[in-house]
C-alpha cells in the first residue's frame, strides 16, 4: 500500500521560490558590490545581452525610464556600457554592453559563492529538472 504525497499548496511553492530568489539576489548584490557596482547596475549589465533600447531596458529592470538614465550613465562612465542612437530612429537610444562590461558581469557571476555551492549540490538530473521547470514557469510570469 502506498500513501499519496501530501498536497503542496501554491502558497508554499511561492514562499519557497521567493526565499530561493531572495537568497540568490543577496549573493548577487554582495558579489556586485565587491566589483564596485550596485545590484541594479549589475542586473542592468545582465539584461543587455544585445543592444537594447533604453525603454526596453527599463521594462526589463522594472523601473521608470528616467531611473535607467542614471544607471546607464554610471555604467557608461565606468566603460561597462555604451549608448548610441538607433539606426532606424535617432530619438531612440540603444545601450550596448562593452567587452569590459561583459568581463565584470562574468566575474560577478563567478564570485557568487553561495549560488554556486547551492547549484553544484544538484546532480545532473536535478539540474535538468530545475532548468526545465524554470523554462516552463518563466514565460507565464512574464506574460
């Protein structure tokens, strides 16, 4: 005779995901600070996978477009990002990560010791399952 596993509520799952996410961002913020950036500046670098309009970057960061100007000003001042007019519309400003920006972002990610230890504790099957679950859930959260 087998017994059914107890039902896990959506609230319990939400709290668990929130706790993991918060711990991840604490580790990320600490690593960013060790490399001279705020967590928002480092998050912005991570969001610039390809040239992105300032307004789209603001949406990805969940902040007002005027706040992104200050973030990009700082990144540009450090040589980690550049800003230029879009080829199709000179009014639209595009943000691009520079090679030094990509390097510092990678160093921040490499420096996230707690996240690395936590994820390295998973075996290959668990890593695949976690990645698949994230791929399933993320589009639903973004849409």
